[in-house]
C-alpha cells in the first residue's frame, strides 16, 4: 500500500539528512492464509512444504480445517482415491480426539500433516479440482436444529389446545393429528394458530402447508380490515352526529333574540319623620 510505503520511508529517514536505497531496510510483513487458500492448495496437490507453510499461516484450528478438507474429499470422483483420502482424514480426526483427551497439543502437528499432505497425495494425480465450499454437515445440522425447534413449538401448541402433555403429543398423537389436519388444513391451522413450518410437519407437503397458511392469513387480514372499517364508520357517524348537534345549537342561538328584561325602578326612600323631643314637666300650673 502507498500509505505503508510512505510510513516505512519516513521511518528510515528519521534522524538523517540524506537517504539512499541502501539505507532503506524493509521487513517482510507477517503473511496470513485463509481457509480457502489452504483447502484449494490441498485439492490441487501442492507440494508438502507449501502445504505446511499454509497450515501454519492459517488462523483456523485443525478441528475446523478437517471439516473443510472432508468436504473437498467427498467430491473426488475416483472411488478408490476417495476411500484412501477418507482414511487420512479419519486418522487425523483420531489425533484431534487424542489432543483433546490428553491435552497434548503437539499431536495437532500429526493431524495437520495427515489432513493436508496425506489428502493432497490422493488429489494430486486425480486431475479433478473440487469446488471449495463450507462443509455440508453444517447445513444439515442447522436444518435438524430448526426442525427440532419447530416440532417442539408444534407440540406445545397442540398440547395447549387439547390439554395433553407435550411428550404424549409427540409419542402418540402426532400421526392422528396429522390426519385431522389433512382433512381441513385451513381450519386446523387457524384453530391452533400454527405457522407454515409447523403445518409442513403435519402435512408433509411444504406447498400445501404454505397455501393453507396463506389462506388463513388472508382471511384474518380481511376480518381485520372489516373491523377497522366498521370502527372507522362508527367513529365518523359519531363525529357527524356531534357536528350536527353543535350546528343546531349554534343556529338556535342565532335565531332566537335574547329576551328583554324590563328595568325595575328603584324604590324611593321615604323621609323619616322626626318625633318631637320629650319636654320636662314644669310647675307652671302653680
């Protein structure tokens, strides 16, 4: 890369006033090989030294590499060579198992040599270059795990619907319920709220299970739309009724004039008559 080259040049020139070609010293970077490089080299019959070098540069563990090599071995067209290559892989797997048992990781060296150099010896003269691809067992394991999960959820749904233990559903009633589901898949799927994968386990027909599931989903969606439309219509009717009542009240308020209330004259206060003050009796009659 240009950036790393400039950095190396800058490091070589640090503390110097002049720089020549002899003064530039570059160290080789650590090389890393991928699992694809290693398996492709094994399948092409590369030399032993090159294979061991690639195995050291590859960061994957031997128990991971052996699965990729096994997938490449399965594609060898010659049956005799394929059997001999499988023997190398099998022997390498024995050393891997002993490594885990004894915790003696030096045995990895023997396992790596068998799975690379040993298999490459059978691949070299076969003239066939297999396609490097992930192990097919991973796909089978993922499918089996998914099927196990689907069966467990199916048993739980049916056990809840029929009040029967999950284990009894799987051991005794799954075949009988499969026949019930085949009679009317849509009704059975809707009753127990099953998905397409669960219906596939019962019907053993992926296309028919998907069609039944889609029909149930479509019917449920139509019912939901009807409920939404009815609720929207009811809400609109209530809003229209409220607007009409408000308009009537407003019209009545504008049409009827406010009643005139006559003013009541205030009552005049009557003058308070002052009583003559009482006079003191005198002796005028004498």
